[in-house]
C-alpha cells in the first residue's frame, strides 16, 4: 500500500507526548507514531460498528435460519 504525505493540526500536548515516545524509542519517528494511532482508532471504530450491528440480531431467528436446511439433509450424513 502506498503512502501519501498530508499536513495535520495537532494539540501541542499530544505532540509533546508523541515526541517523548519517539525519544524513548517506542516509535522511530512522528509519522509512524501517528500512523499507528490512526490505524488502531480506525480498527476500534470498525469493531464497535460490527459489535453494534451484531447486537441487533435476534439469536433465535439466526439459529433457525442456520438450521433451516439441515433437517432434511441430516439423514444423508455419515454416522461417526
């Protein structure tokens, strides 16, 4: 995946913390620190969105839907 250079505005206090992490060798540079933070935030938002959508599902309906085609086929399955 290619990288694109952008300009952002950031609070001085946050930048100071990022610089401290760079000086402490947590990240090699500011760009990578900010890149990692953005990736983690996007991942968290996507997981929360998935969890919210999953919470809307009706477990009984989903189970019935999943088992819908199994009743007729079960006799054809080999016995273990």
